[in-house]
C-alpha cells in the first residue's frame, strides 16, 4: 500500500482508493486490506475520516513517542537509554541554536524571557520549559526538527523521576542557562547560543549523574 501511495504521488489529505479498489489493485483479500489500513493508521500514514473515506495522513513523528519512552526507561537504574535520547536531542538543539541567533523576532524572545521567569517562580515548571523549546524551534524552516525535539521531550518527561529534585542552586542555574540562551539569540551571537545550549545539556547530565 505504501508503494501505491508513492506511485500515485498522493500527498497528505489526498483521498485513498476505496477498500474495493484496493482489493482489486493489490490483489489481496478484504482482511489484508483492512489490516494494512489499521497498521498504516497507527503510524499516521493514513487517516480514516468518517463520511469521506481514507486519506493520506501527515505521518507525524509523535507516533514514535511510546517506543522512545520505553527505550528511555528500559535500561533500568543505569539510565543509559535516557542518556542516549538526551544525547541525540543535544546534538540537534546545540546545532540549531546557532542557526537561530539573530533570527527570532522580539515578541518570541520576550515570550521566552517570560517563560524563564515562570520557571524561576515555580519548581522549574516542566510545561514552561517545554514551551521554551517549542518557541525556539517554531521558526526553523524544517518541521522535522520541532517534531523530533517534541518527541524526545515526551520520552524525557516519561523518565523524569530519574532526575534528582533540583535544589535552590540547581534551579537558579537552570534558569540562568535558559536566560543565557535568550541573551545570545537576542544578540545574534551564534557561538554563544551554541555554548549556552551545550551548558544547558551539561546541567541535565549533572542531574542525571553522567558527569562523574
């Protein structure tokens, strides 16, 4: 069925052939077609819209979240799975941070500053932290980057109990590092933005105990 989608050049939102047409085109049984549709629907490749039929889906990377979350905790107490996920996220975010220096508008930077304040006034509100990173990558001209960071964040939050509770000094440092990212982006300093983002991940490593 994937080959049929590619051969016909179908795009997200395009209507798929009907079930009877698929049976004829693919030369398979009704059950085989239905099983294939169920599998592709689980991956977000097709979507069933009642009253319209089956259409090509967006294939969001968020379908990867359960598998990545499982990998994050499957290693048990050694946290290797979680560390591997964070390392991939770090490679993406440090690289992209430099590209965004001087590219974000003032309203976005002001909102990021406000989120730093929200993190400072709470126990490092994870939703404020997540929104900070979402805002950062919303303007990247590559939708996969934002989706990947979001998926990795889901896995990270699933395993968040592995992190030690932040003390006052750690909380202050986390807020400071987020503010440093905003300052570097506002100044258009790509090297400083990458350095601040790398320092942010080094602090996560410290809380995970991977820096010793």
